[in-house]
């Protein structure tokens, strides 16, 4: 029997073991120690009920024993962010990025971490990296558009939100942002149609404006 930590939405569940040399190699049979498997179970239970302090503790124990355990590093970052340990959360996410550079999720959550700190440059770079890995990642497009608005890069924000509505035509809030970005750039006539579409989407209940909350999965 192999064990896997239940992790945040959007991430594959796998168990890794340390190779002892800062690189990642799954054990040949996919197994980890019984003690680590117990920590995985406890971490999964903590995550399920939103007990982030316990999640932090169990994931910390896991990465000490299994330093190449990608889900444990990812969830350690998640837990540390939730309890307000931003610097430690960034370190954990960077370890997850190192272990699985092709996965967009650690970069997305790094962006959310930087976003919460109003570090617009750091957030933008993280979201852009997600889009480098997955050009159609709708959460990264949405969050990148918001960052570009904060940077007053309204034409670029309009481009990003336009890409988002191409992928999700009933995204009323994205249509609204296209219009508001055009208005912010003082291009009032092009703003009118997106704003009308946004009002229509909200009126018929396709998508009501909502706040994007951390963490966000695809």
C-alpha cells in the first residue's frame, strides 16, 4: 500500500522520499516509512478541518523526514501563509517549485502570497510564470489582471481580461474589468460594450461579482 497526503485542490497526490542529496527520487515501490505515513494521515485530517497550526506541525515533521516530499512542502507553505508566517511560507513554496518546476500550483500560491503583501512585482512575476506553464490558467489570468490594475498598467490589464473572457465568455466580472480598464485609460467608447455585457451577465445570473479569496484553485 502506498500513502499520499491529501493536498490542496489542483495538485496531484504523490509521495516522495529524500534521496539525501537535494534531489528528488521516488522510492522504487512508492512507499514511505510508517511514521511518515502517519504524519500524512494527520496532516490530511488537519487540512480537511482547516486546522492550519496542526497542518503546519505535521508537514514540518514530514519534510524533516522526507525532504523530497512535494505535497508536504506545498501544504507547509499553505499552512504558514494561513497562520501569518509569510517569509517561511515563501521558503516552503520555493522548495515545492524546486521539486516540481513544471507544476503551476506553487507559483500560483506564491503569487497569492505576494499579492497579499501588495508586492505587485513579485505577484506579477509569479502569475506570469504560471501562464508560461499553462497559458489558459484562468485563475492566473484573473489575478494577473488585478495586479496590472494595481500597477496602473490598464491596457495590459485589458488584454489579460480579454483573454479570460475568450476562455470563459460568461465571466461577468472580467467583462466589467475590461470596461473599467478602458475607462481608466480614458478610452470611454470602447469601454461601453464590455460594461453592458458585464451588466447583462450579472442580471441573468451567469456570474455575480465576487472577491477572489486565497487560496484559489483552477
